[in-house]
C-alpha cells in the first residue's frame, strides 16, 4: 500500500571531499553533497525517487530502522529524512521525456516555416489518439 509520508534514517558520511549519503534500509539509494544543507536536499530527492521506483515496481517497502539502532562509524551521523509522496509522484510522472521521431523532409520544412511547436502538436495528437481529455 502506498503511503503519503515515508521517514527513513540516512547516514551522512563526512569525508575530506564532501558528504556521502546512504540509507541502510534502502539498498541502492545513495547521494552526495558538499554541505549539510545540500546533503539533506539531495537525500530527500534520492529517497523520493527510490521509493517511487519501489512503488511503481510493486516492490516491498521495508520498515525503517529506528534512528538509535543505526550503526555508525566515527565520521558518520544518522539523520531522519522525510518525504511527502503526493508531491513527488506527480513531479516524476510529469517529467518530460525526449523522443526521437522521423517525419518526411517536406513536412518538417512546412512545419518549421509555420513555426510549429513539435512537442505540443505531438502531445495533443497522442492525447487525442488515446482518448484523453486535453
């Protein structure tokens, strides 16, 4: 079941070249940054994308480890990261995707002369073809 909010511990690993971020409960979810503020922003972004992927693939979403149970090395700190999925889901789903297509040269020339916005026309045509409301 999809939840509106998720909260997981992130491990901020402090090194000479910056901060690496990992999530003990979310294997494969990583980020990095130069400052604590940037690390928190990047952690939220990475976690939101990762959880969206788990939801989209219908994968099991693990329970978070309690913050005081996260094992840490001397140069590491655990922080709680929270994401609000009702903002993340539509942002990901409405991302633009680049498509390459082929049309006859004469049609391309005519469209360019008429200053046609190819992306808009393709989106409108696809929506019409699929029976979606514009």
